[in-house]
C-alpha cells in the first residue's frame, strides 16, 4: 500500500495519540501519530444511564483491579501539555510504516518505567483528507481499550479534533495512566473497522488491529 507517511499518528496521540491513517499529538511512530495543529474539543454530551459512554466524560480517576490508575480527560490534557510521553516513545520496539498500516496487525510495545508514579499517555487517533470523510470513517470504526484484560471506559479519554502538520483532519483520543503496580501491566488498544473505509488516500478493509503495551514498573 503506497501512501505519503503520516507522522506522528495513538491519540492517541492517544486518541495517542491505533496506526492506519491515525496519529497522536506528540512525536510517535508512523501510525496513530501526527503532529497536530490547534485542536478543538467537541463538547462531550453527558452520558445518560443506559447509553453508550462518550469520550471525555469521566469525572473521576479510575484505578483498575490490581492495575494502574487511568486519569480523567482533564488530567490527560494537563499531562500532555506538560510533556508526558506516549508509551510508544519509550518502547523498545519500532515498526515500519507498512506494519503499522496493516489491518489485522498484532503489534506489541515493551517498555519500563523507573518511577511507579510516572504519567504515560495512551493515545489513538484517526485522520482523513477532509472533515466529511473523517466523519464517515469514524462512523464505521470502534475502539476498545483494556488493562490486564479488563475493559477501560472510553469516557476516560480526552477527545480533540485538529489538523495534522500535513493538513489532514484528525480526531484524537488520549488518556493518562499512572500509579503503576510493581511488575508488568498489559494495556491493549483494539481498533475495529466494521466496514471497509477510505481515508481519502488509501482503502482499509473490514477487520481490526490490536496494539499491546507491556509496561514494567519496579
């Protein structure tokens, strides 16, 4: 698949900010990571009981069972402004653009922190050539986040819209994680394409990508 590299591209970047047409807001691998221009944050609707949680709506930090703490969206914004690193930036592994842009990819990042209080950004995002195409793509995409197999509510992820350094329209999702337990914690981001999409530059078939982060703390 031939396309102009998008850097950095998780969001999230979070939303770190997974890796196809995606990118996160700090310097990260060629996948979810693009350098963003000024961002705007769509006002998240308050999540009513029984409805699907919306990004950016978590009001309090959440400590997972036996795992680290996932901060609030506001904490994620503060951490990012203060230069907290995305997990990919600290990982031993580096992947090619082709590997990061393959539906069906199963990629692992391994990293260590010296301080259990270290704040790391967990991001993923998606970009397209126009805002209309971005909206169409997002309607056919689903994100799932897990820590040690336990689902993490998307409400913990800050949501921001912006334009990448190469002019693409992007949606960023970014969370901050801290208070790491001793030993290894496993985080997962799963991006599922419920239908084939085209971001204005390339086609992506229905399928998914899973990105695993193994974080070891003293």
